[in-house]
C-alpha cells in the first residue's frame, strides 16, 4: 500500500509527464448534410474528469489500434421525443385507417365529415410541432425520405448507434410530413383511396423510424449515465510512448515472409492508424493509405520498400499505463467492478435489441420479414436470459418464452406486450448493477486515496 501511495504522489507531482485520463465523448461519423430536425437535442455525452486516481470510465469498446478523431453527430432526439413521434404516428394511423375502412364500406359522406375534420386538425397539430424542413434544391420530401433511408442503412451496417438514432429521428419527422402531403391537394396520387393508402404506409414508416430512434437513443442515454458509474477495472494514467514505424514494418514483413498474412495485416493496419493519429504531415497520411493497401495482399518485399514512405519513423502516442501492483483486496474490488460493467453492457445490448423487436411487433403493418427479425431477437435474448441466475434474468426468460410462443401463434400484440415487460425488467436490472458498481467504486477510491 505504501508503494501505491508513493506512485500516486509521484504521478500527481509531475502532471506534465502523466495525466489522468479524461473520458472522450461518444463519437460517430458526421450526420447527413441535410437536417430535418434543426436543433441538436441528444449530442455526445460530456463526462467530467473522475476523481484522482482515475477509475476511468470506458463503456465504449477501445479500438485495437489508435484511430483518427471523427466528427460528432450534431443532432439525435431524446428517447422521450421520438417516442412521442411514434405515438403520433400510431394515433393518426388508427384514425385514417378507420376512415379508409368506412369509405370502402360506402359510409355516407355526412357520417365521415366529422372524422375527416378531426383527423386533419390532429395531423396539422402534429406537423406544426415539427421544425421546418430544409431540402436540397430540386428534391421533394419523398425524395429526401429515400436519401435518409440510405443513410440509415449505412449507419446500421457501420454499427454507428448515434448516427442511427439521429437519422431515424429525422426520418420519422419527415415521414409524418409525407403522410400529410399524401392526403392533401398537393398529393401526386389522384384516387382518394390511393392517397389514403399511401399515407397509411408513410405512417407505418414513421412508427418504425421513431421506434428505432428511441431504441438507440435509450441505449446512448444509458451509456452516458453508465460512464459516470463504471471504470474499466484498472486505475491508470495516460503516458506518452514512442513507437518506430520502421520497426513495425519490419515485423509485418517478417510475418508475411513466414506465412502469417493475418498477423502482417494486423501490424500494417495498426501502423496506418498510428500515422493517422500522430503523423506529422500529409506524407504520413499518404503512407498510412499505402499501408492499408499493402494489408490487402501483404508481401515481404513490398512492405520493406514502404519504409521509404516514412522518413521520420519515430512517432509519439498516448497510451494508458495501469497500476499493476494492487493488494489482493483491491484486486478483488477491481474484478467485481469489471464483472458488473460487463453485465451492465450485455444487459443493455439485449435490452436495446428487444426494444427493436417490440417496435417491429407493434408496427401497424408488420411484414413477414419484420416478424422473422423480431422472433430472432426474442429467441437470442431468451437463450441469454435462460443462462442467468439472478431473478431479473429468470423473469426475463419466462417473458421471452411467452413472447416467442405468442408470436408463433400469430398473436403479435401479446408478443409485443411480453417484450415490453422484458425491457422493463432489464432496465431495472441495469439500475441495480449501477448501484452495485457505485458501492464498489466508492470502496476502491477510498482505498486508493
């Protein structure tokens, strides 16, 4: 213990050499150029520096190699807001579907006029609460919906939850506007039945988009709160370290020469990431691109020749250095914090997946693909929960088995209800894990103080 306190005193006495790590904000690639929702609402959470010594929160998985900084998505609506959009879409869909059914049943116009007036008033009230839309020149709202769908697909493939939440929220708001346009005089469709049907499908899209945005926004908000609770299990400082790009290229060439192309690719990509993060000039960035190209087909001679692309091979990067010498009692608390953090993140991942399943099942018109995806999510979560011992996971497993059974019988409403109950159970479990972690964290910080 005396050694630990001496180390802490040494590090704190020389702040220029060792700095306590400050948690980076959640980051994601830049949002689409056109923003339907003008003002940022849910930006990347900004976490204050923790107490010294640092139990540095790192709920976002650390990359295998340093990466260049990226722009933060400017606007992602809070979960409460997009859930409101989803409820608006559901209410408008039900009202319009009733009118559509009565029209097909040849109901008299007099009996429908009051319903139509109420629908238009409700629709216009919802639209009035949305921010003004700025569209690219020559692009209609329907065209922008297609653009945003492509952006959403890219975010899904890239695994970018902040961008996915932002784009889905924009898409939900725009789809509500398109639905209103479909039943207006400006609608491109002539027959009234076609107009209503197009508007109904737009409202289905708005429901799905808002629900998807809410699921991801809830996850991001939970991560932001968790950043203040969990450490990565190791108190550490950030220390400047030097690496030699030429040495790394020689190691990559050796791997390639000895028949280990996967290892060569790994070293080449790590060297490229280091140059992008800490390179001196454009030549270093160009060399990083060359290393990425070499990683596709690593050859020993070509890798060695690439050394000439980096005239200044010594590169300084910041790296976390853990305190390895901890007493047995402190290590036990560190391991408890690590375990609780892993459980928190795993629970959050399945909770988010079930929010998506709940949204798919509660959609006004779920497709066969929607039902199949929802079943896959429910089954995967049921298998995970079934392996748990705590009461929350056992309760989740029972609800999920019932949800799958209801879905197989065709009772989508009951399946969605069981999914909703499971989400609530897992949310309570995360709150319990946060309380446990805070208690462990306090004991550990007290021991280190």
